[in-house]
């Protein structure tokens, strides 16, 4: 470690690093006096499955630095989208973080935040001094996971990927699952004759007690197309208050019948989209973004938020993910 390099502008570096989208965790431990200590951290990374190892980086200027340096155990609580306040509390210098939050001890004695999306209870496996941070490598002794949407952090701001509560309330719970289905550079649209409009394939969540994704798939099957959905591409609200969650997808390799041959469904070349017959502005702008990103094969995931929304970029080719694919690259 030495003095900072004169060629590196720390503010610009911080900005560049902030372009990396992360989740948000609270890392916790017990200090030598037996008191719980903790801070918000997005430096969490999974390291190894066998043995099960994870790491976090603790800044030397943190008040809890010494507690983490001396710790034999620590825990990581992965925060959900409704836990921004918990993140704010643990990112602060408040002395009574634990009096103001709901937590429990896990087997190692380390505190875990209640209702977190996931938690990992760790024994310290290794410590590495790295510049102005200490890397703590933990061996996972216990863990748990809950359903829910994660809290994200990007460019110095929180981002969420689920549907926010205000929006849900405004829409009266109406959410629509849609899809941008592409085949050979063409996009699938369905005709809504009653409204004289073309629409992306959509399924209304809750109609007939069905999940919106199941309704979406059924609608495509009705037109003879079996779809594979890759990732959430956009989340936005129409003026009607309806929340749209739109996936990117493609037809599966096992075609049923050609949707183009059926009345009401048509594959449109990207330079032949019937813009005048798509009245919802957010749908039009999403399609325009898709077409422009398609040419680079780099896609942004759009999540609406109070401050204008945020887009996270990712490469266009979905790759298999899971233990069975580790080490294999497509
Ligand atoms: C989203 C977010 C992520 C953070 N990640 C880290 C991190 O990985 N490591 C770290 O040392 N501080 C990180 N911080 C800053 C600490 O949470 C902050 O300095 C906190 O006040 C430390 O608490 P303490 O001084 O009580 O120990 C992060 C803050 C935020 C808002």
C-alpha cells in the first residue's frame, strides 16, 4: 500500500466503479465486548462452492473496522427492495443501529437482519489487507433464502427490479406480463381488432386467478407459438395505472404452427413496425429502444423509479447459469 497514484482521479474512478450494478447487503459481526456491529456493504461476492466461501471488503475508516478485523465470525444479510431504510440505517454512523432494527443471532452468534432476502452465517476463513480495505473471506456455516425482489445499487443510487408499492396501489393491483418475442430479426405483434391496434403479447395477472406469465404463454400458444422467456427487459406504468413487466423472449425450437399464418398474429421486420397503430407511448419507446439495442446486441434492463428510471446493460446472448454449467462457456 502507498500514497494514491497522481494519475488516478479518485472521483472519476468512483464514478466508473459505480457503473457496476450490485445488490445491497448488511454485514454484521460481534465485537470483543459482545456487542453487535454492522454496516451496509455492496462489496459482497460469492467465491467458491466447495468449500463454500464468500467475501466482503471492509473500509479501514469504518467505525466497525476493528470489530471485523478481530472477528471470528460474521454474517451477511441480502436486502430486499423494501429494505432501503435498513440500508440507510446501516450506512449511517448511528450508534444504535441494532436497537432500531429487527434482527436475530444465527448459529455462530453473528446477527442477521430479519426478513432479509437471504442470509449467510460465516466463520472467518481468511483475511487479506488490500489497500484501504480489508478483504474478509468467510466460510458459510449456515444460510437461508426468502422469496422477493432484491434491492440494487447503481451509480450511487438504489434501484429496484420489482414493482414498487405505490405503483401497485395506483394500478389497483393490475399488472400485465408482456414479451418482446423476436425471431430472425422480426418482432411478434398481436392484433387487437376492437381497438384497431397492434400489441406485444401480454397476459393479465390475476385474470381467472392465473399468473400473468402463464396467461402470456397461453396467449402465444393460442397463436401457435411456444415461447422461451429470457429476462425482464422493462418495467413501466401506463397512464391507466397498469404496471407492465416485459420480458425478452424467443420462440422455442419446437415450433407448433407458424404464428404468422394465423389471423391476428404477425411477425414484423424491425424497419416495418406499425408505429401509428401502437398507441401506448411507453410501449413505443420500449420497442424503439429494443430495436436500437438489438443492432449492438447489448440490452438494457429498464426499471422505472421516481427519479426517471434506470437502465442496466447486459450482453444480448443469454447463457446457461447454474452449478451444472460452471466452467462451460457458450
Ligand atoms: C450501498 C452501499 C454500499 C456500501 N458498501 C460498502 C462496502 O462494501 N464496504 C465498506 O467498507 N463500506 C461500504 N459502504 C459504506 C458503509 O456502509 C458506511 O461507511 C458505514 O457508515 C460504515 O458503518 P460504521 O462506520 O458504523 O462501521 C457502503 C454504503 C452504501 C450506501
